[in-house]
């Protein structure tokens, strides 16, 4: 059984539970929760606490016509998409982002590949494939980066990260992740700002690869 040692922080977990986390980061957190019993229990406890607090709020009278507007909005809302199950190493939240299809990798160089799953003003979400023993170019961050390991492992200045582990890297982290020798490392990564590469070639290719 995989031992998860790097978890989601309380502030990110609370933001996810209350629906205040940007989409890219929310998918990473949801995928981690599907793999981590400890964090899933924390999330469920936070949801229960939120429900208990709502029960103590004094109710207010509804404005005239509020019920009719609500029913009309429900009529206009399309049905939710059918649930997509886990497939192989990819948890259900990742498969949902993949629309139920296998990854469509794009080469970045040195055997490293990626697929961008979503990108908007609040952040981007991507899958990364890193061959065994291969290092990602050294970089720091202009914002937050969450990286969840789905297969294999990687190590950097912050430690070793295996399946289910999440690395939280802010602007204070300058690192060069290296995939473990046991096999390719596949990660799910969310960022809200471009990475800051030290080497010239990654910086020149950055706009092309949207990293």
C-alpha cells in the first residue's frame, strides 16, 4: 500500500470545501482526496462543520418572486455530465478533465511530455510525463504550484514525492524535480502564474509550451 506523506494544507482544503478554489487547483485537490484517506476525512469534517454553522444562521424571508425565479433557473440548467470513473493510474477527477479519454501527450524535449487539461485567467492544469531519472529544468515560481504524483516519484530540494503525494510550491521554492529511477513519473500540476526558468532555452520555449 502506498504511504502518502505530503498532504493538502488546511487553507487549500478549506477553500476547496467551500468552493473558493480556482478550477485547476480544485481538480488537483479532488484527485488527492480520492487517494488519501486522511485528507478525505479532514474534508468531510470541514463539510460537516460548515453544515452545522449554517444550521445556526437565522433564516430570512425570501424576496417576492424568489421561488419562481429559482424554479425557472432550474428548468434552464442543463443536466450534469455523466460521472466518469477512475481508469488505471488516473483518479476520477483527472479522467473527468480528460473527458474520459487517454492523455494526448505533446513532447517538450528530453522525453518529457505534457497535456494541458485547462487554462484560464485563474490558472492552468496539466499532466506531465517525466522519464525515469530525467530532471525538469530548474525553476522558481511567480505564484502557486500544486503537483500531485500519479505514477512513479520525483525528488527535489523539498524531499521525495511518491504516488498520492502533493508538493505545494510558492514563490519561495526554487527547485529542479528529478524523476525516480523506478520508472516514468506522471504528475498532475496546477499553476496560477508562469514558471521562472533559470536556463535560457526553457525561457525561450516557454511561450510555445505555455508553461
